[in-house]
């Protein structure tokens, strides 16, 4: 039996896809420039009858002129591709972008006129055929070439951005689905359900008024995971309510050794967040931070203002022998990936351990 490492296979697949995309990009750029380099032969056919042009050898100034012209077109292409579109168009600054494009055409035309003037000054004895060729390369022909360069550059860059955006969206959806599946498995975990139902059963035997509320919280918890958390973003008050249900159900099995503090400071309404983004930190606090033998405080605080959210979670680290060999950190790793996909450059996650306490601080810009 041959064992194949799935991670190695996945890595090879990613490498092959990356190389394929790179070769497609290279071939596309080569094809575009082959078309542009053949434009002078199409736009500027040799004027005059064949007997006038036959045997005519262009002077070196003409070759140099078209080399410089092609370099200007290449510079215009990649200036638009790597600077103008990311700097203006992708940031929604359309007016500034089109003014910059117009300025680029004026720059190209002025250089063409300057090169033509330099060509004539360098070689006053230009044959009639050569002079007609340069006269025909006026503002109209240069505008056509510049527009073709601009259109192809913009099309290729915007298409690349669309593909990248779709890849990010697909990866975000995949991460969200993984988070939902992981959370659903956590909620449907036999130990969690057993402890919760056992706590509800105890409340029922005691005819406690808390029993109906506990059943309702359990049903709302599962309903949120299975249906309401399918969206990319949800109202923040709903996600906080989900966290409250989660905490209240866990409190059924807590002893007086565990003290819990959960505070929300600031106005919650009108804000949206990716569903179940904060829950893995709370879940880890209950999973690894409670004990019946020692004092284990759990502190959870959410600070809100108009611009950002700051989430704090602190719990004592309880080291149990049963945790050895247990795979941990999956939920946190998945949360890190979701943050990178959904809040790029708009979050800061700090996690550290000190003096047997585990600290989490997440700052998130709305």
C-alpha cells in the first residue's frame, strides 16, 4: 500500500496552477506586443507606387525612431498596468484616472513630434518617401496606437483583478463554510450536547424556571449555525446574541471555581461583521480555561466605536493530561485566514500567553 501525503499533493496542485497562470500571462503579453510591433506595417504602409519604393533602404534614423516609439508604447502600457489602474481606477478615482490617461497621450504625442523634429534636423536630406511616412504618423495615428495600448493594458489588468477577486471570494466562501462546519461539529459534539442536555434535565427535575430558556437557547444556537450564518456578513447584534447563547449554555456546567465576565461597551446597532468570527476565541476559553480544582476566571470584553471593534478574551490555561495529543488551534488558524480574506489591512490580531494566562486581542476596522 502506497501512502500519499495529501498536503504534498495539494501543494503540487497549487504550484502547477500558479505556473500555468504565469505562462498564460507571459504568452498574453507576448501576443499583445507582437500585434503592436506589427502596427507600423499596417498603419504606415510605404507610400507611393511600388517602383518608387522598391529597393529603398530606410535610413538608420527611421529605425531608431520606431525603436524609440515602441519603447514609449511599452512604457505607456506598463505605466497604466502597474501604476495608473492600481493607484486611481481600483480605488474608485475615475476622474483622476482618465485625466492621467489623457496626460499620458499628450506626453506620447509630444514625444512623437519631438522625435520627428529631431529626425528631420538630424538628416535634412530625407527622401520624399521617408518624409511622407513621418508626416502620416500624426496625432490621429498616434491616438489609435495609444488607445489600443491603453485598451489592451486596461483589459488585461482588470481581467487579472477580476480573476484575483473571484479567487479571494471563492477562498473566503470556502473558509466561511469550513468555519460553519467546524462550529456545527462543535455544537453537535456529543460531549457538548450531553452536558447541555444533562444540565437541562437537571433543571427540569428541579422544576426550575431556567429549563425552558435553556432549551430555547440551544435551539437558537443550532438554528444560527445552520441557517442564519450563511451570509458573508450579519448584523453584529445577532452575532453577539449567538455568543451570549453559547456562554449561557456553557454556564450550566460551570462550578463556582469559574468566574465569568462578559461586557459590551459601545453602541452595537448598525454594524455588520463576518458571522462567528469571534466565537472560536470564546469557545477556546471554555474548552481550555475551566477547572473544578482551581480558580479559573474568564474575561470577555467588546469595545465598540464608530470606526472599530476591539475584542478582548482572557482565560487561565488549564493543563490537563487528556489534552496531550489533541489537535488544537484549528479554529484559530481558520479565523486568521478569514480575517486576512475579509479584512485585509483592517485588522490586528494579537495572541500571547503569560503567567499561565491566555490573552487574545483583536482590533477590527469596520
